[in-house]
C-alpha cells in the first residue's frame, strides 16, 4: 500500500487538531490509522492462528521463512515501554508457546523471537509486535555482516571514555609506560648472556676428581695411622702377660722356703 503524502497545509491542520484532542481521542485516532489495529478488528483479512483477550497471532504476509508469525497486542501500543507489565508478560508467554508449536509441527532447528523496538531498530509499523521466525541450519536468514569496529579504534574509544570518567570523578590514573618490542628483546638478550657467564658444575670435572683423590689419600693415611697406634697395644699386653708369669713363679718359690 502506497503511503499518502500530506501537504504542508494538511500537516498544520492535523497538528492543530491533535492539540485540541484528549489522550483517549488521540489513541482512538492512532487505532484508526494503524493497519494492524484494522487487522485485529477484522477490517483487513488475515490468516489468524491464535486469539485471546490480550493478543492475536497471524501469519506474516511477507514472511522471512515459511511459518513466520506476528504476535500483536489487541490494544494499540507503538513501542514496548508503553505496554503494561502484565500484558507484556502475557505476550512473551504466548510467544514461548508458539515457538514450541513451530519447533514440533514444522520440525525446524530453532526460532527467532524478534522485536524491532523503534524506527532506529527497524520498526516499520507504529504497532508493537513480536516476530516468531522458524529457522533451519544454514538458511542464511538474518545473516548480518560483521560490522565490528577495528580493535585499535575500540581501544582508543575506551581510553577516551575512561579518561573522561576519571576526570569527572577526580580520579588520577597512574601512567604505566608500555615497553617497546626492541626493549623487550634487549632484556631477553641480557638474560641469556647472564646465564652463559654463570659457572656450571660440569665445567670443572678435573677439580672434582682431584678432590676425590685427596679424600681417598686421607682415608688411606688414616687407616695406616690407626694400624700404627694399635701395634703398641699388643706389645703392652705381652709385657703384662710376662710380668704376670714372673710374679707367679716367685710366689710358688716362696711356698717352698
């Protein structure tokens, strides 16, 4: 349906009319102008798949995939913030049930529960709705290109935000100097050269052998000294034995006097 363009005079007349209208009258006017309100009232035919006191579910006439449904609140709300909590809760309960039905009946791999809240988010009609879109693996529906900002730009933006926040909060940020690649390589080279200058035990095998030889010599000398010291003890014992023998003979001779 082609949109009708209003002349400047008609726009001015509508503005004056809106100023004089009450909130209820404005809501009624919006309802009359809303194509989805006319679908809900039955003035415009649709393929309805669900209906209760708060909402209806209809098939999208321009579906993204087979089975694409639109869940519409019966009362006119342009965007989500206008919807009372109890009605909003009910809408998402119904969307959950519809998603489950589509998964089982159409044997799809998943569903998108999608809301375009506001013109900047892609909302085209001034009536809040929830899209329930069946999905299959690899269908490339809603295949959004990667628009991530370059990492360097993101870091620069984050730094500017942090600096501004610190300025407002009176926080002084400690500046840490980042080392360059050359400085890091130089430090690594210095560490490597320092390790090479340190002596290792394996560099002096001869010294260890000499120490072992000296220890062996000391052990041998010690054994010789021990043997020399033990010999006098044997002589002393023999002399004692002789003295003991002589003393016994004298004693015997005295017996016969």
